[in-house]
C-alpha cells in the first residue's frame, strides 16, 4: 500500500495531496529512509515526520485501503510520539529581553534549533 494513501486513510493528514506534498519535500521517513509518495508501507513499518509542534512517530498496525472514521483509524496505528509541549514550554523557547535588538545570525540559528526547526 502507498504511504501517502495510508497516512490520509488513518487521518494523520487532512488530505492525500497534503500528505503527498510532505512526502515529496522529503520530510517523511519510513523505517529511517526518506520516502516518496509511492513508497510501499507494510504492517510493522515505522513512519516519522515533523509536525509544527513535535516529532511524530507512528507504527503501522493495519493497512486501510480507504479513509475510515476516527475510531477505526486510531486502531490502525500505534502512536509513539512524545507528548505535545505545553504552551508555557513553547513560549519559553526563544524569548529575548526587551530592547536587545534583532538576533544575530548565530542567535537566530540557536533559537530555531531550540524550537525544533531545522534548515
């Protein structure tokens, strides 16, 4: 089964085109290797990608040929993602003292690294 269809069918992405574009951008890995939209996925495969808030890690438990309701979709994968950081934890990263000016290039890179963004 194609990984873009599976990610859409288990409701991890809003649409198949969003899943496919994320895969084409090289942001999704299947068993540690960068995946394309047509990459085959099987039961037991580990799929990872970066959400805006955290790293997502799911293990395939069941293959679904078409989109199903949320209660059935949850049973098709095992979510091993770390918990979502609290609002306070997210706000604390990258705060600067008032009046210190723009961050330097080095400071900006450190802020991006702390926020979990990679360039």
